[in-house]
């Protein structure tokens, strides 16, 4: 659907179940209303068949009603999903989310990201001389400072010393805010798709 309204901003703390945004999909709402009317019509037909004691027709209509109600329930789930709620408590970590108002989102598209302070993971690219000095077993606790911001402590989970032509995460690349200079090259799947190398 189309992003109709966003009720949160970057850096805001939210509670589980809090409404984050509203999407608009007129076609889905029409489909749901049509399905609701089909269910009502089927119930009316069942009452008529029951009154006339037409058991064979009543049985067939009961099966039809069950299928219609299943479809209505599936559409209701989609309609309810037009109201986006926080699946967990956390902090909004996406930037410039207000610019997405009015944009169309397909199912599975990302509108914003939500993170928890106690579950942050940081992936960094280090020069070889620093990789040699670090060891996850002898240095399990590390002090991290990003862009001259306040330092914090973390646990070194793993170290993967290796050279690569693809970054471990797009966020490390200059076009996405990182320091690694990259060039975009077509992927094997499509000339329209590009990936950073």
C-alpha cells in the first residue's frame, strides 16, 4: 500500500504494539468489503434453504460459506497489516523516514528499522595491522568509538581476517554512509541490479 502517515521519528523509543505508521490500499479495502458482502449473502441463502428444508443445497452452501469466511479472514489479516505496529520495544534506527510518506510499498519492503540497545551488533572493517593485534579470546571486551562519538564497551564476538572484493555489509560502503570506496557493478541476475564491490 501507500504510506499514508508515519507516527514516529528516527531515534524515538517505542513500546511493543505501538502504532508506527498507517498504509493505504483502496483496492484491498474494496476486496475486503466485497468479501464481507459475499459472506452475508451466503448466510442469507442458508437461512432460505434451511426454511425450505433443502438439505442438499444447505450442505453445499455451508461449504461455500466456509470457503468465503476463510477468504474474508485472510483479507482481514491484510487489512489489519495496513496499520504497522512495533513487534518489540526498541528504538527507531532508520533515517529520514518522513520522506517515505506517499510512497508505495510492496509486501516485504522495509519502511523503517527498529533496534534494541542490548542487541546491537556492529560489523567493522579493520586494517590488517589492527586485525593482527586483536584476538577474540584474549580481548573479549573492546572499547568502541564511532565518528568521535561517545565510546562504549562491547564484546568481540568473532574476527574474520580475510581480503574480499565484496563488503560484509553495504553500510560499510561510501554510498551508504561508510568509509569503503566502492564501485557498483551489474550482478549476474540482471543488468538492472547492481551490487557494491
